[in-house]
C-alpha cells in the first residue's frame, strides 16, 4: 500500500513537470498563457473554488493552463461532489482537470541509536475538479456576468498603493531593475523608461518578490544567487511566478516578454526541471509564500476592499 502511494506521488510530480517542460521547449512560459492567449485588457484573476476562495501555488498554474487550453471563460472550479451538493451535475463525457493537495503526516521512525523519533513526511495527492462550464443545473448565481473590469487608472492607483504599503525602499535611476539583498533596496529605471504605468508595475512586482527573500521576511537563501547560475535561475523562476500571481491579484499584466537580462533563463529552467521533478512545485510554493507575505503588509481595510 505504501509503495503504491509513493509511486503515485512520484508520478504526479513527473506528469505535471513534463507538461510544463513541453511548453518551455517550445519557448512558451506556461504561466504567461492567460495573458498571451486573451485580451490583456480583460479581467484575469486566479482560479477560484466553488466558494469563491482563490487557488494558490501550483494549482494556479495547473488551472490557468487548463482554462486556456480548453477554452473556458469561467475561472471557477469544483469537484464532482461539490457540484452535486449544489444541485448540479457534471455533464456526461466531461473530463476533470488535475489539482494537487500538499500536506504532511507524522511517522515514528528509528534513529541511528535505535530510538523512535517522530518525523514529518510530506505527501502530495491529486484530485479532479471541473469548470462550471462543464456542469449543468448550478444555481443562477454561478452564472452571473463577470464583474466589470476596473478602470486602468484605478487599477494602477491600487497597485501603487499596494507597493507603498509594503514599505520597501524603491529607488529610481539607471537602466536596470534589480533587488540588492546586501543593501536591501529595489532599484528601478526611471518611470519614463517603461512602456506605460502597467509595465512599471509589472517589473516592480517581480522585484518585490525578490525583496521578500530577506531573512526577516519569508527567508529564502540568496547567498549563491550571484555565484551559481542554477541557483539564480531557481530564484528568477520564483520571482516570475510571484509576479504572475501578484499581477493577477492587482489586475495588471505581468512582463509578457522576458527582459533581455532574463532571456537566458529558459534553458536553465529546462535543466532544473529535467533534474528535479519537484522544482516547479517548490518554486510555486515559494512564490505563493512571497505574495502572501506582500498581502500581509497591507492594511486590513485594503485587504477587505480587494476581497
């Protein structure tokens, strides 16, 4: 029984990683699909559960990919059982989409001295969800017209306020965007150097994800960032995913084209994913923790307004 569970878990990591690698080998960053495949002026949000709560981490990437590839306009998903409980029924012949649930259980194991010690064992479980466009009989409220897209000026104003509330030191000047972990500040080119205000906000969201790495924030180790290209590629993947998550929350488009200084990361990402089937899951988890931390810095009134 235990062996079957281990094999299933490994298969989940491998199966999902291979899907992402296929896109990357075609030069497509799969986490950018919602923006590149749709009108970037329309509302792009995180996928949400039947109760309106957003998905997080790896499940955002999985369901964004499913929504785009299968042509669903709704971002709401639910299980077969949840559909039944709401009075609906998944249409015959419809296939579900995979999401994952990560957790830990405690197991007693023998240490080197023959003593029993408790050890936390991580596990990953996959299950299927269905888009509400695959379900008949749901209450009318689930088919209400989508919320009106916020005016672009209002969206940028909200993003600017969000960035200020983080308390990050943000400097402008020069021609590079980067985060300095030693001096703990973000450097941005002059505002006028960007194509528009949304472009400035998109790049800043990427650098803010890096900014969260400090030990007194979420604590990611950047000590080898400048010394090891693989470590740098992993951190840049985290920052790119974090930027996508945050941009979806703020209603702006991320950097649709990779910056010139980031163009080389594609091959390194392919190498990392080929050698570590858990790498994309870990990157998505780190990105989620970073974005959750940035949200935690917002005043409670702002959090309620966003919800």
